[in-house]
C-alpha cells in the first residue's frame, strides 16, 4: 500500500511539473518594435527596469509602476520621487557597469544611447529605445510600455488622460482662421538665435495649440537665424524655456524693441522640461501653450 501511495505521489508531482513546463512553453514572449525600428524580445514582463531618459522615467511613474524602477539617471527629476531611485550616471553618459550591477531585465534608452545599448544587448539585457517625434508617438509608447511591463490597464488610463487634454485643445482651436493664429517664435537658444523647424515635436505643439511656427519653412530641425531675419518676420508671440533671462531682460534686449511679441507683452517663460519631453505630460504642455496663445478661449 505504501509503495502504491509513493508511486502515486511521484506521478502526481511529475504531472504537475510537466504541466508547468507546458504553461511555460505556451506563455508567449513579448515582441515589440522600438522607435529605432528594432525588434526587441522579452521572455516575460519586465520587473527590474533602468530608465536612461527623463521622459521614460516620467512615463513609468505615470503608469503606476515606479516600484519596478531600479535605476535612473541624474537628469530624471520628475516626479520628485525619481530622486529616490538609484543613479546610473547622467543622461549623456550612463555607466554600463552600474546598470549591469542593478540586474535589470529591461533598459529604456533614448536614441543617443546607441553605444551603451549595444553593449547592454551584447550582455543579454533587452534595450528598448523610445524616441517619440510626435504626440501620437507618445501615445504609442505608453501602449508599448504597458505591454512590456504588464501595465496594460495603466497605459489605457494614461492614454485617456492625455487624449482628454488634447481633445480640450482641439475643440477650442479647430475653428480658428489663419489670421487668428499668431506667428510664434520659440527660442530654443539665444546665441546664436535658434528655433524649432518643421519636423520637430515643438512644431507640432505650436501648430496644434493654434499658432504658426516661425520655423515652419526651415530646411533643418533646429535652424539658426540672424537678428535681421527675426526682426523681418515680426513674431507676435515668443516662448522660451532657458531661464537664464527674465521676461523683462528679454524685453530690454538691444534692437528687439520692434518685435510685436516684445512690444505687446506676449513673451512667455515656459517649463522646458514640460514642453520638450515627449512624455506623459504632453497634454498639459499643449494646454499651456494653447491657453497662452488664445487666452480668450480658456475663460
């Protein structure tokens, strides 16, 4: 009798183990295509993530999976809780050794991390590059991150939140005629004078917010202008994010007094991290620009 019971237990255990093996075989791996067009495969949803870009870090927090983050860069400063995460170096120069020591099963990188990404991939660590160049790209990346982290519901909720902000802007500005859309100069840098070209994230934000981008006809993404060119264009609104000058100091720039934006007090300092990061706050960024371009539509 004891022999029969023992054999039965062994058979039951063998069956259970084979069942687990079958489940593992049936469990499909996760395959996604990142923003560099590379196919990346994960054997299971990621649980230890290192983020090398502030926008990616923001996205993970917005999905509610900050507990899976084991490392970020020193430039990942939003939300405030990001400061509590282990640092792996700066955005521009992350440490491969430090990243490996954290035993990540996924690294989220940006397009400038080509060399670092190749080194990590050679060590068997999956690397996904997120480099959204449009608002739709941000929404797509939220969905992608939901898949690879198991936060599908969080991603769907985040997309609804972002879409609500986008729709609120679209509803207000869609009926504006061209003459109601001000010419906008977004100053990326002041010396040399640099603005955003037509194939940039900024161009889409300005246009969708109800403005006309001064750099829309440029042949490069980040064109430089002479002061004479800027003066001849006569922008009606100016945004800038490099807070090295106050609005009053900008208004006092020599030879800038004839620009309508300065003359009429339509110079706005904006949070560069909010405006330029292709992350979960993109809807807020669009609302901000739209409310300053068309304050009458938001009363």
